[in-house]
C-alpha cells in the first residue's frame, strides 16, 4: 500500500440517528403511526449496518503536453482533466461509497416500495455525508482552504470510461473499500462516487456545465 494512500472507514457516526430520521421527514410525510414506527425501526437497523468508506491518494502532476496531463506518470487525455489539472502540482484521486453492507440491506426491501424508498433515501444522504467528510479530511490534512473535483462520467469533458484510468491510480479499490467497476464502468455499490480533487481559487462545481436543468442535486445554475 502506498505511503500516501489514506483510507477512511471509521465515519459511520457522522450522521446521528436522530438527525437521519429527521432529515427523511418521516414524521411529516407518513400519517400512519404504525408505519412510521416500522420505517424508523428500519432506519435504526440501517444505521447499525452501514459501514461507509472512502479512500484517496496524494498524486502528482508529473508532466503535460498539448493533449495529455500525466498524473503519477500516467497519461490522461480527457479535455476536462487537462483544463482543470494542468496547472496543479498535486491532486487527490478518490473513491467513496456508502458500502456493500447498506447496499444489500436496501435491496432487501425491494418488494416493499415504501420501505425501499426510505432506505434508499437514507443511503443517498449517507454517500453525501461521506463525501463531505472526505473533503474536510483533505482540507485539514493538507491545510487547503478551497477544493473542487472532476468526476468521470459527470460531464462530456471526461467520459465515464475514465474510471479505468482513475482506479489504478489508487490501487486495489475493491479490496480497500469494496467498490468495483462493471464492464460499462459503473461502480458497484451504486451509491459510490469517484473523481480527482484539486485545489482551486475559483468556485467550480460540475453543475456549472451540466445540461440536466431539472436535476434534484443541482447546486448552482448552469453557466451558458
């Protein structure tokens, strides 16, 4: 294992149970008391089962040319990677996941639409919190004020097939945190995310160029 690789796997308590139940708005949206109790019990079990994980590595820009940026001497030719990382010195490739454990638990409710919905919503919030924890960890460890990320498959400038270049930068991601790639470069478990974090002086998020105007996860308006 590389000396500059960091695995975060003790972060399951970053989302207090009471906060999780409140965030899902169960009390507000479900009138039936027995059903509310059943959902809350399911979330309690999900909370105990969940083992979110993240892994990142400090990598270095080792060269550039008109068509490539080299990260740890490995060439990347995606336009978005060239645009955002060419001027960098070090970057942080990462993969984060809510975990195989919670993924299997959510799927166990597939035949119950209501429980499945709330279990999946819990899973969505969990991956968001993991990402925030990862970002905060890097900021603290490297004394960085502002960071941004580029992600394969999020924009046209870096196709999802870029996963096959990203994962080897980190190492055996499946063994480290249980995330693997399908033949179409999707991640399993589904509630996983990957990318390269970099330092920045500007406010950059993928939403600025994303054409999905009605995306529920949109953070800023698209720049046209």
